C-alpha cells in the first residue's frame, strides 16, 4: 500500500478522535498542513474520498487494530468503523 509509519500514526490518532492540534502535538510537528498531507496520502492509497470513509476502510483492512488501542482511546469514528467489519 505504500503507507509510512507516520501515515499510520496520523491515521490512528485521527481515528481516536484527536483534533488537529492534538495530533500535531503527538507527532511533534507544528504545521497543520502536515496532518492534511498525511491524510491526503492515505486517502489516495486507500482510494477513499473523506476521513470517515478512510477510517472505515483502514479498519476493514486491519490497519487499525482494536486491541492495540486502549478502550478510552477509541473514538466514535473508529468504533463505528469496527462495528461494520
């Protein structure tokens, strides 16, 4: 698929429901375009159109492991995506 570790980290943080500033803090960056660029690469790789569809497809492909996240870290987007499996 060609996704980098950073792409996957951003995707997982997004799936947890973190906001832009929180994701930037976690990945130790300060430019909001960084998150947008990673999500754009992920959408292109997965053939999706928006973040919700991307998270759902990633969950179905096993890119987001439910058991690798603590229960309190699972955002509503990931929860819904995992229910659709």
